């Protein structure tokens, strides 16, 4: 017994020592991680002093914590790209003292690059390429092996016949975007190889198909600023940098302070690299470089804005974008970080910041982040710099307004939404008299400036109230104020045409109101609706509840009763969900229901958007029915209005999310099945996988049909208007045709990842050679974009 007791006490002591040792190791590792992550932050000591001190600390811990240090540094490669040169210098100092550490890091960083490319994480892969490139300057990586990696990337674009353009562009972009860091060293150590590399890139870019450019341009003209495709612009910037002997002024290069130590270090060869192309990966699409300002737009007492083909312009845009990405979850910190940029007082950074923010907001594909984020960020910037940013924003708004005639309709949408939001935060103060030209007599309803002002006021109405909008506008603009957002109820007492009897529809509606207010049950409501007469063209046998009058009476009456708020309307819909489902059994009845809601709320766009969205979520109406309703003759008068396309995009996104959710669930179940492959899989998991597979296939079929319907209706409406353009001397049809064509481009671009699966079907069934050439051109632009 005493022996067992002694043994027990010894075990407890051993466990205590083990736990204590683990705790000590964990504390040391956490301390190392904190030191490494904070080395590039501002402090009282210089950056070079901090790096030297940290390198000496890490050298003493390499034998015990080498694995942890390697992992932390590789984490910094992709997670702290803004401080890349700081960590390349640190790796260089550690390599100078430990050749084996340098070899292990190069191998781990190369493996990280391969993993990122294999996983389709191209942004992280780009960070890895730049990091490995900068290691040449720190005498860690051999110049010859870096050139070999570059050549392997370019060979994907020039030598692999199965590689598409967007895949090739990604690899060429990785090389070009890293040359500002490595170009100078390579021009000294491997000048012939570098020139050969640049020649190969020039050959690739010279034969590149650019027919997709109209699909990604913000403006249809190059006046006053040229709209260059990103890769072409970067190539021009690299060429100019080369002509300047690879000298630039923005990259922080702390390793220059340690040239003596680093030059004595042994270098490592990068492992052989054979990049591959995976057709299942989502590669970044081409884009145009957004330009809004040049040196003439900045005050004369400011430093000059870098030119369009200056590498400093490119580097500044990337640095600003990286700051926004790092702080996107906290707008206040983001604004503070932007105005704390190291070159804030040396360059017209306020103009650059505003240009980058609007470049992301007005991106043709989709904004990088939520639109409201950019609005709130600009407000925070106005608070940080109240004497400069508001003035630049006013200048920006005026510049964009003057260029509205050539701006794409998608970008006008976002511009109008942001401007209304911005006005709502600054008491709606604006020099409206400067925009009186939007109401010139010769302007049609789809004139960009008139359309923009009308949509801004409609958005302001959502963010305020009707009387407030009337108060802040000059009298000359009152004709553009939207109608007061009140319901237009069809079955008011004054609209009664027949008193009593079967044809007294107003009386039936009043009975329905009384039944609902008396908290009648669903059966009582149904009995009231059965009294509705059927139109003469409907010959349903028996007491079929579904008829157009019953649908209209029920829909209008119920939502009229819920008109007090959105919550009231949603509650009414939830309570009578079964009645809605019974009334909306067919696609025709669903379209009638949507038409009834539109007739009731045509003056309240926000309510209309939310109710249609709720009907789709509640599975009362299908996405297909919504699309057909939006293209119907009943909506032709509002077809170019912004809220119509908000509904369209919301509907398409819902369908895409539904398919994606089912695909994710199926992948999770199949992963479970894969783990049980060595033994018999449980029958319930197998059954679940089969059921999910069936649901996914059905959802994908619905998604395909939805896109086919949308594009078919586009072809029909554009085709009919194309024939009438010649008979329209005022140009109204032409402006309508331009707006709708740009909406077609918008759908192709925003939903390109979903549409690509159906490209061959679209080409064979819809976009054939016999349709209007303008419509066919849009489809060819989309195909070139995805090639």
C-alpha cells in the first residue's frame, strides 16, 4: 500500500513537471511569435535596430524552436504582405548565421507557393512569388534559380496549348508584379536572361486577344483618361521602370543597411517548379485600371501625382488596397491607417486614396467588399481630414457626373447608391443648381444624367421621408421627386362599381378585411375568396380557388392591411402562407400575384423589393416566375429603373446560393463517406448522399433554365427594339437599347462563374448567327473574357 502511494505521488510529480515544461515552451513560442509579428511596427528604435536585435534573439533559439520560427515566418509571407521586405531582411540575417535554416525556409516557402497554386489561392501565391523574389536582394536565393522560376511561369502562357488566356494572364502577372523588387538585382547578375524573359512576355502580350475590353470598361471612351487593361498597364510601367535602371522611390528596403553581412551569406537554389493549370479553379478575370485623376486635377501647391505609367502609381494603389484589406472589418481603424501612410505628406495621397476606393466601388465585376463599407469608410476619412477629403469628394462627384454620358449603367447604379448614402450623412446638402443640365428639354428618360439624378432621389427617399426630400431640393427639381411611397389600393369604397351581388368585388374585399381584422382562421378567409367571380376567359371546373380576381383581391387586401411597416407585411405573409401557396400553384398565378403587389406598391420600391424577396424565400413564387414577370409588358415602363435590376440580381443570387449550399452539403456528406471507405458506409449516410445528389441535380437544372429564360427574354426585347431604332429620330430607343444591352453585359460579367457551365448550350440554342449583331457581340465579348 505505501508503495502504491509512493508511485502515485511520483506520477503526479511527473505530470506536474510535464505540464510545467509544456507551459514554458508555449510561453516562449508565443513570445517569439509576438516579437516577429511586431518587428515592423513603429517604435522608438529604428527598423534596422529592431531587425538586428530580433535576429540575434532568434539565432539563440534556433536549435530549440526552429520549426516554430519557420512556421511563423511562412505565415507572415501570405498574411503580412505589406511588410514583406522586413521579413525578407530577417530571413536574410538568419540565413547569414545559419545556412541550414535558410535552406529549410526556402524549401518551405517554395512548398507554400505550390500549395497555394494547387488550391487556387492566387492572391496568396502572388505574395509568395514576391517574397521569393525579394530574397534575391538578401542573398538568400540564387538569381539563376529565380529566373528559372519566372521562365517556367511564362512558359505556361507561351507553350501550353491547353492553357486558357485567364490562366496564362495569372502566371504572367505573377512575374511582372514581382519585378519591381527583383529587377535591379537581376539586371546586374543575369542581364541577358532578364532581357530574354521580358522578350517572351512582350511576345505573349502582343498576341493577346483583347476583344473582351468593352466588357470590363467603366467608360466607353478614353477621354480624358485612357482605360488600359491591367496587364497592359503593368507592362508599360515595368518597361518605364527598366528605362530608369529599375530605380523606384517607394519600396522600403531595410536589407540595404546590412549589405556587408548579407553579401557573405551562401545562397540557395529554388527547387524545380512546374506550374500546372486546373480548369476547376476560379482564376481572376481581366480588369481595367481605374483612373480618375491626373496631375492637373491636384492643387498646384501639392506634390505631383505619379503618372499613369509610373511604377510608383501602381505601388501606391497596391499599398492602399492592402491597407483597406487589412482593416476592412473596422472602418475607423482603416481610415486612420490610410492617413498614416508613410508617404502621406510626400505625395497627394488623399487623391490616390479616393481614386482607389472608387475604383473598387465601381468595379465592373463586383465590388471587393460590401458597397456600404466604402460609403462608411469615406465618411470616416472626412472625419479624419475634414479640410481636404470633403473637398476632394465634391470634386470627384462633379467629375463623375460630367462623365455620366459614357459611364456603364452598372457603375452609374453604384455611384447613385453611394451618393444618396453620402448625402444622407451630410444633411442632403449639395449644389443642385450645378446639375440643371440634366433636365434639358431634349433629354429622354434614359439619358444618363437625368436617370442618375432620378435614381439618387429615389434612393434618398428610402433613406429619409417624402417631405424631407421635397425640402432639400430646389423647386426646379420637384418634377423629378418620386411619388409619395403610399399604397395604391385597388378596392377602396370609392372604386365600387357594383353594389352587392356576385360582381361586387369591393364588397368581397371589405368582407376579407373584416375577417382578417376579426382574427378569422384560414378556412374563413378561403370561404370569402371563393365568392370572387372568375373572369370570363377562365373555365376551371369545380370550385377551384385559383383565379386572377381571387389572387388580386387577397394579395392587395392583405398587404394593404400590412402597409404600416415591413414587419406587419411579413407577419401577414407568414400567417397566411398556406393561402398564398394555394393561390400560387402555377407560374401564371405567381406572375399575377407579383403584378398585384406591383400595382399596390409601385410607388414604394423598397417595399416592393422586400416583398418579392420574401415571396421567393418562402417558396411561394419561383425565381423563374420573377424573371418572367420582370420581362413582361406590365413592367416595360419601369424596365430600365434601378429597382427592377435589384430584384433581378437578388433573384439570381438566391438561386446561385441555393445551388452552392446543396453542393457544400453534398461535399460534406461525401467526405464522411470517404472516411468510412475502409469499412461499410452507414446506410443512412449513403441515403443522405443520394438524396442530396438528387436535390442538387434538380437545383442545377432549375438554375440552367433560369439563365436560359433570362437570356432568351433579353434577346426578345432587344431584338424588338433593334428593329425600331431606325424609326426613332429623337434617339429615345437608342438610349434604351444601350441601357438594356449594358444590363446584359452586367449579367454575363457578374454571374460568369455560373454561366460558364452553360456556355455551349447558350451558343447552340440562343446566341445563334441569326440574332441582332449587337446582342451577339456581347456574347462574344463574354466568351473572350472567359477564354
